[in-house]
């Protein structure tokens, strides 16, 4: 059902944290593969990827990887983001609603866990990224978003500006330093 895509840098601890939250989805058969886009991965991050069975691709291979993804849906998250228990049921329910024509917007994002919701002034001052709340997108739409020519986009650039519904599941976003 899902192919998970993560733009991955050198931080192995963030990557391990995210991968750990995906394990229940893999056990349930929801997560079919995890694809890490190499954006300066260090040796420790590569070791984590190797031990967890992730596929590592060069940034230039993103378009081809999206087109050949095993899942019908792509879940795009930042390294360090953690999906909170209950995310599987929410994703399955959303996919079923789309399949039955009961939902208008196929793309979806998670809700931030209450402890991670920014306060009013933080929302005004803070820089918000499109991937902070994760992003669920249908594979055909993702293929279009990856583009055909020119520069290869980052995952952030791919989903920026897309309309999305909110899932009834929470995410703990990556901690910004």
C-alpha cells in the first residue's frame, strides 16, 4: 500500500527514530518499502539504512524511484518525524474513503501531537515546512510532482503547496536545532 520516502542527511539518530515509528506499518503489511534519498548521508546513516532494509537512492534518481515505487501511495516524511500510534488505521481509512469516492482531496497530512503544536507567536515567527506534518500522496500525483525535466526537486519541493486533508492521526515532527 505505502512506499515511504525520506530525504536523508547525515543524522543517523533522526533516521532511526523515524524508521522505528514505521515498524508497526511494516508488520501490518502497510509499508511495502522505505526509500531514502541521499542528501549527504553519513556512514552511520548508511549503516542504519542497511540494517533496516531501506533502499538508498541518489537525489538524481528520485523521479525514477517515484515512478517505480512498490506502493500505490507515497508517504513522505522528514527524518526525525515520528508517527504516533494509530496512524495505520487513519491511513487505511483515508485510502478507503478515496477509493469509494467519499473524500475530495486525495492528499493528506497528519495532525501534530498536542505537545508539539506551536503557540501563537511561534506560528507567526516560525518557518513551517510542507513535510513537518508528513504527507500522504497518490503515486500518479507524485509522479507528476517529481516533474519531467530540469532540476530534480527535493521531497519538500514536491509537496509544497498541495491541498491536503488532515488525518485523524498524529505525528511528532522532527526537532529543529
